[in-house]
C-alpha cells in the first residue's frame, strides 16, 4: 500500500528587527510546530527587508539574529530546510517572469500598498504615492515566487496576511492558464497557526507587543535588561493586601503564556485572594522568563559569534532549497520558450 508524500509547509521570516517575546509565542513556536505535521521549509526573507532596512550592517545583523533566534528556539536545520532568500538566485529570475503574468490591478489592491496610500491621504499629501518605492509595490510578486518556486502546499500566516497567499494563488493561476499545457505551478493554501486564535502579548507599555510601538521585550536580551524591562510593565495602584483581577494584569498575561499551568493557576488564586503585590508578581515573571530563556540565550549568543556554525548551516540549507528551486525554474523556462 503506497502512501502519499508529506505536504510542504513554507515559512518566511523578515529580518527587520530583533525577535521578541511576542514573536516567540505568536510566530516562532506555532511555526516550528508545523514540522510535526508537514515537511517544513523556513527562510530568512532578507531581500524583502530591503524595502525598509537601508543600513548594510544592520541588515546583516538582523539576518543573523533572526536565523540564530529560530535555531536557538528549537529549529533543527538537520530536520527541516532553513535558508537565506538571497542564497537562491532562481527566485529573482522567476520574479521577473511572474511579474509579466501579474495584473497591475492586483498589485493596486495589495493591503500594504493601499495602507501606504491611505496614510498619505490622511496626511493631506497631493501625491498619494509619495514615499512608496517599487519594492513595496512589487513585493507581493516576490512573496508569491518564494512560495511557488518551492512547490509549497501550505503557508502559515496571520489573518491579516492571508491576502499574500491568495495573490500567490492568483499569479499561479494566471501562469497555469497560459502555459499549463507545458508546466503548472502548485497552487498554495494559507493556514492560520493556532496561536493566532489566542490573545497577543502586551508590551512594556501595556499595548500589544510590537516593534512598531517600541515596547518589546527582546527574546535574548541580557538577564539585567530582562529584569529592567519586566519592571517597566505598567500596573495599577491596588494595595498588596487587596484582591486583584489577574485577567486585567499585563504582567499576569505574559506569565500565563510562559509559566507551567499549575504555577499560573496558583498565582491567579493568590492574586484573587489578596496578599500578593505587583512587585512580587513581576519578580515571579522575571524568574519564569529567565529560567526558560537562559539556555536558549546561551545557544543564541554562541551562534551569533563571528566564527560560529551559523553561516555554514544556512549555506547547507540553501543547497537543499536549490534542489527544489532549480528544477522548477528549468521547467518554467522551457514552458515560456526561453530554453
């Protein structure tokens, strides 16, 4: 009895900042869990980052930092395919080919482009395209190629990112309609990781933890910086002896996502009963985070060292990725009449 091959999952990670606790809970852990169910590929989308990151040293640092973070958090380069987008030259040739199959109207409807124009309109600018580069405008095509060149079955995305996979499916459909007698792309599907259905982590100012708010707790900051940032999380003035609502506490919301269930349940009971102050709760959160993150931080720091194995791991991953990309581009070139 034959068995069908495992479906392929593809996750792209844009290196535009230091990974933080919210990324770990909302993106890294659920994305790594996919490797239990699918053949999994993960890539650092360094060319996508060029849209906003213009400092070469910063881009190199973010690329290495994101790669090291995912490996330290549990990604196994021997079990999955892990590579840099920039190490797969076939992606960029296919981007031009599929740009020629993509309607401008489809790009006009892309959420990021529309949001940029809306901001210009709200600012009263006469030119609604002011400050918008062609990287921002065209990046849905590059993202589609990231997906299609690897013959991807499923792409994990947040609900606000599902349009990107829909665009990839549309572009694949356009190509398949014209050249389908010779070659057809696999049409991908979006899946929403389980963590998307839960609440997001609050940042050190009480709002959603986000790089855009500058309120994050970096995943692998030093122990002293971690303690300082936990101390900054806002609390109310309820006295120590008074009962407290755990669900309205930003500190407890983070604790609940990292502490063992029985520990969180006991802390909730103590807060509701009164007698536990916010300072004690923050100390407990720091201890829980530091205990979990210390061994991961050691691995991260080792990978970030200049002479570490990180670059070799990414190079080996690129070799595996190109074994999927090269045959796809070869078939596309034949289909369109280039080869």
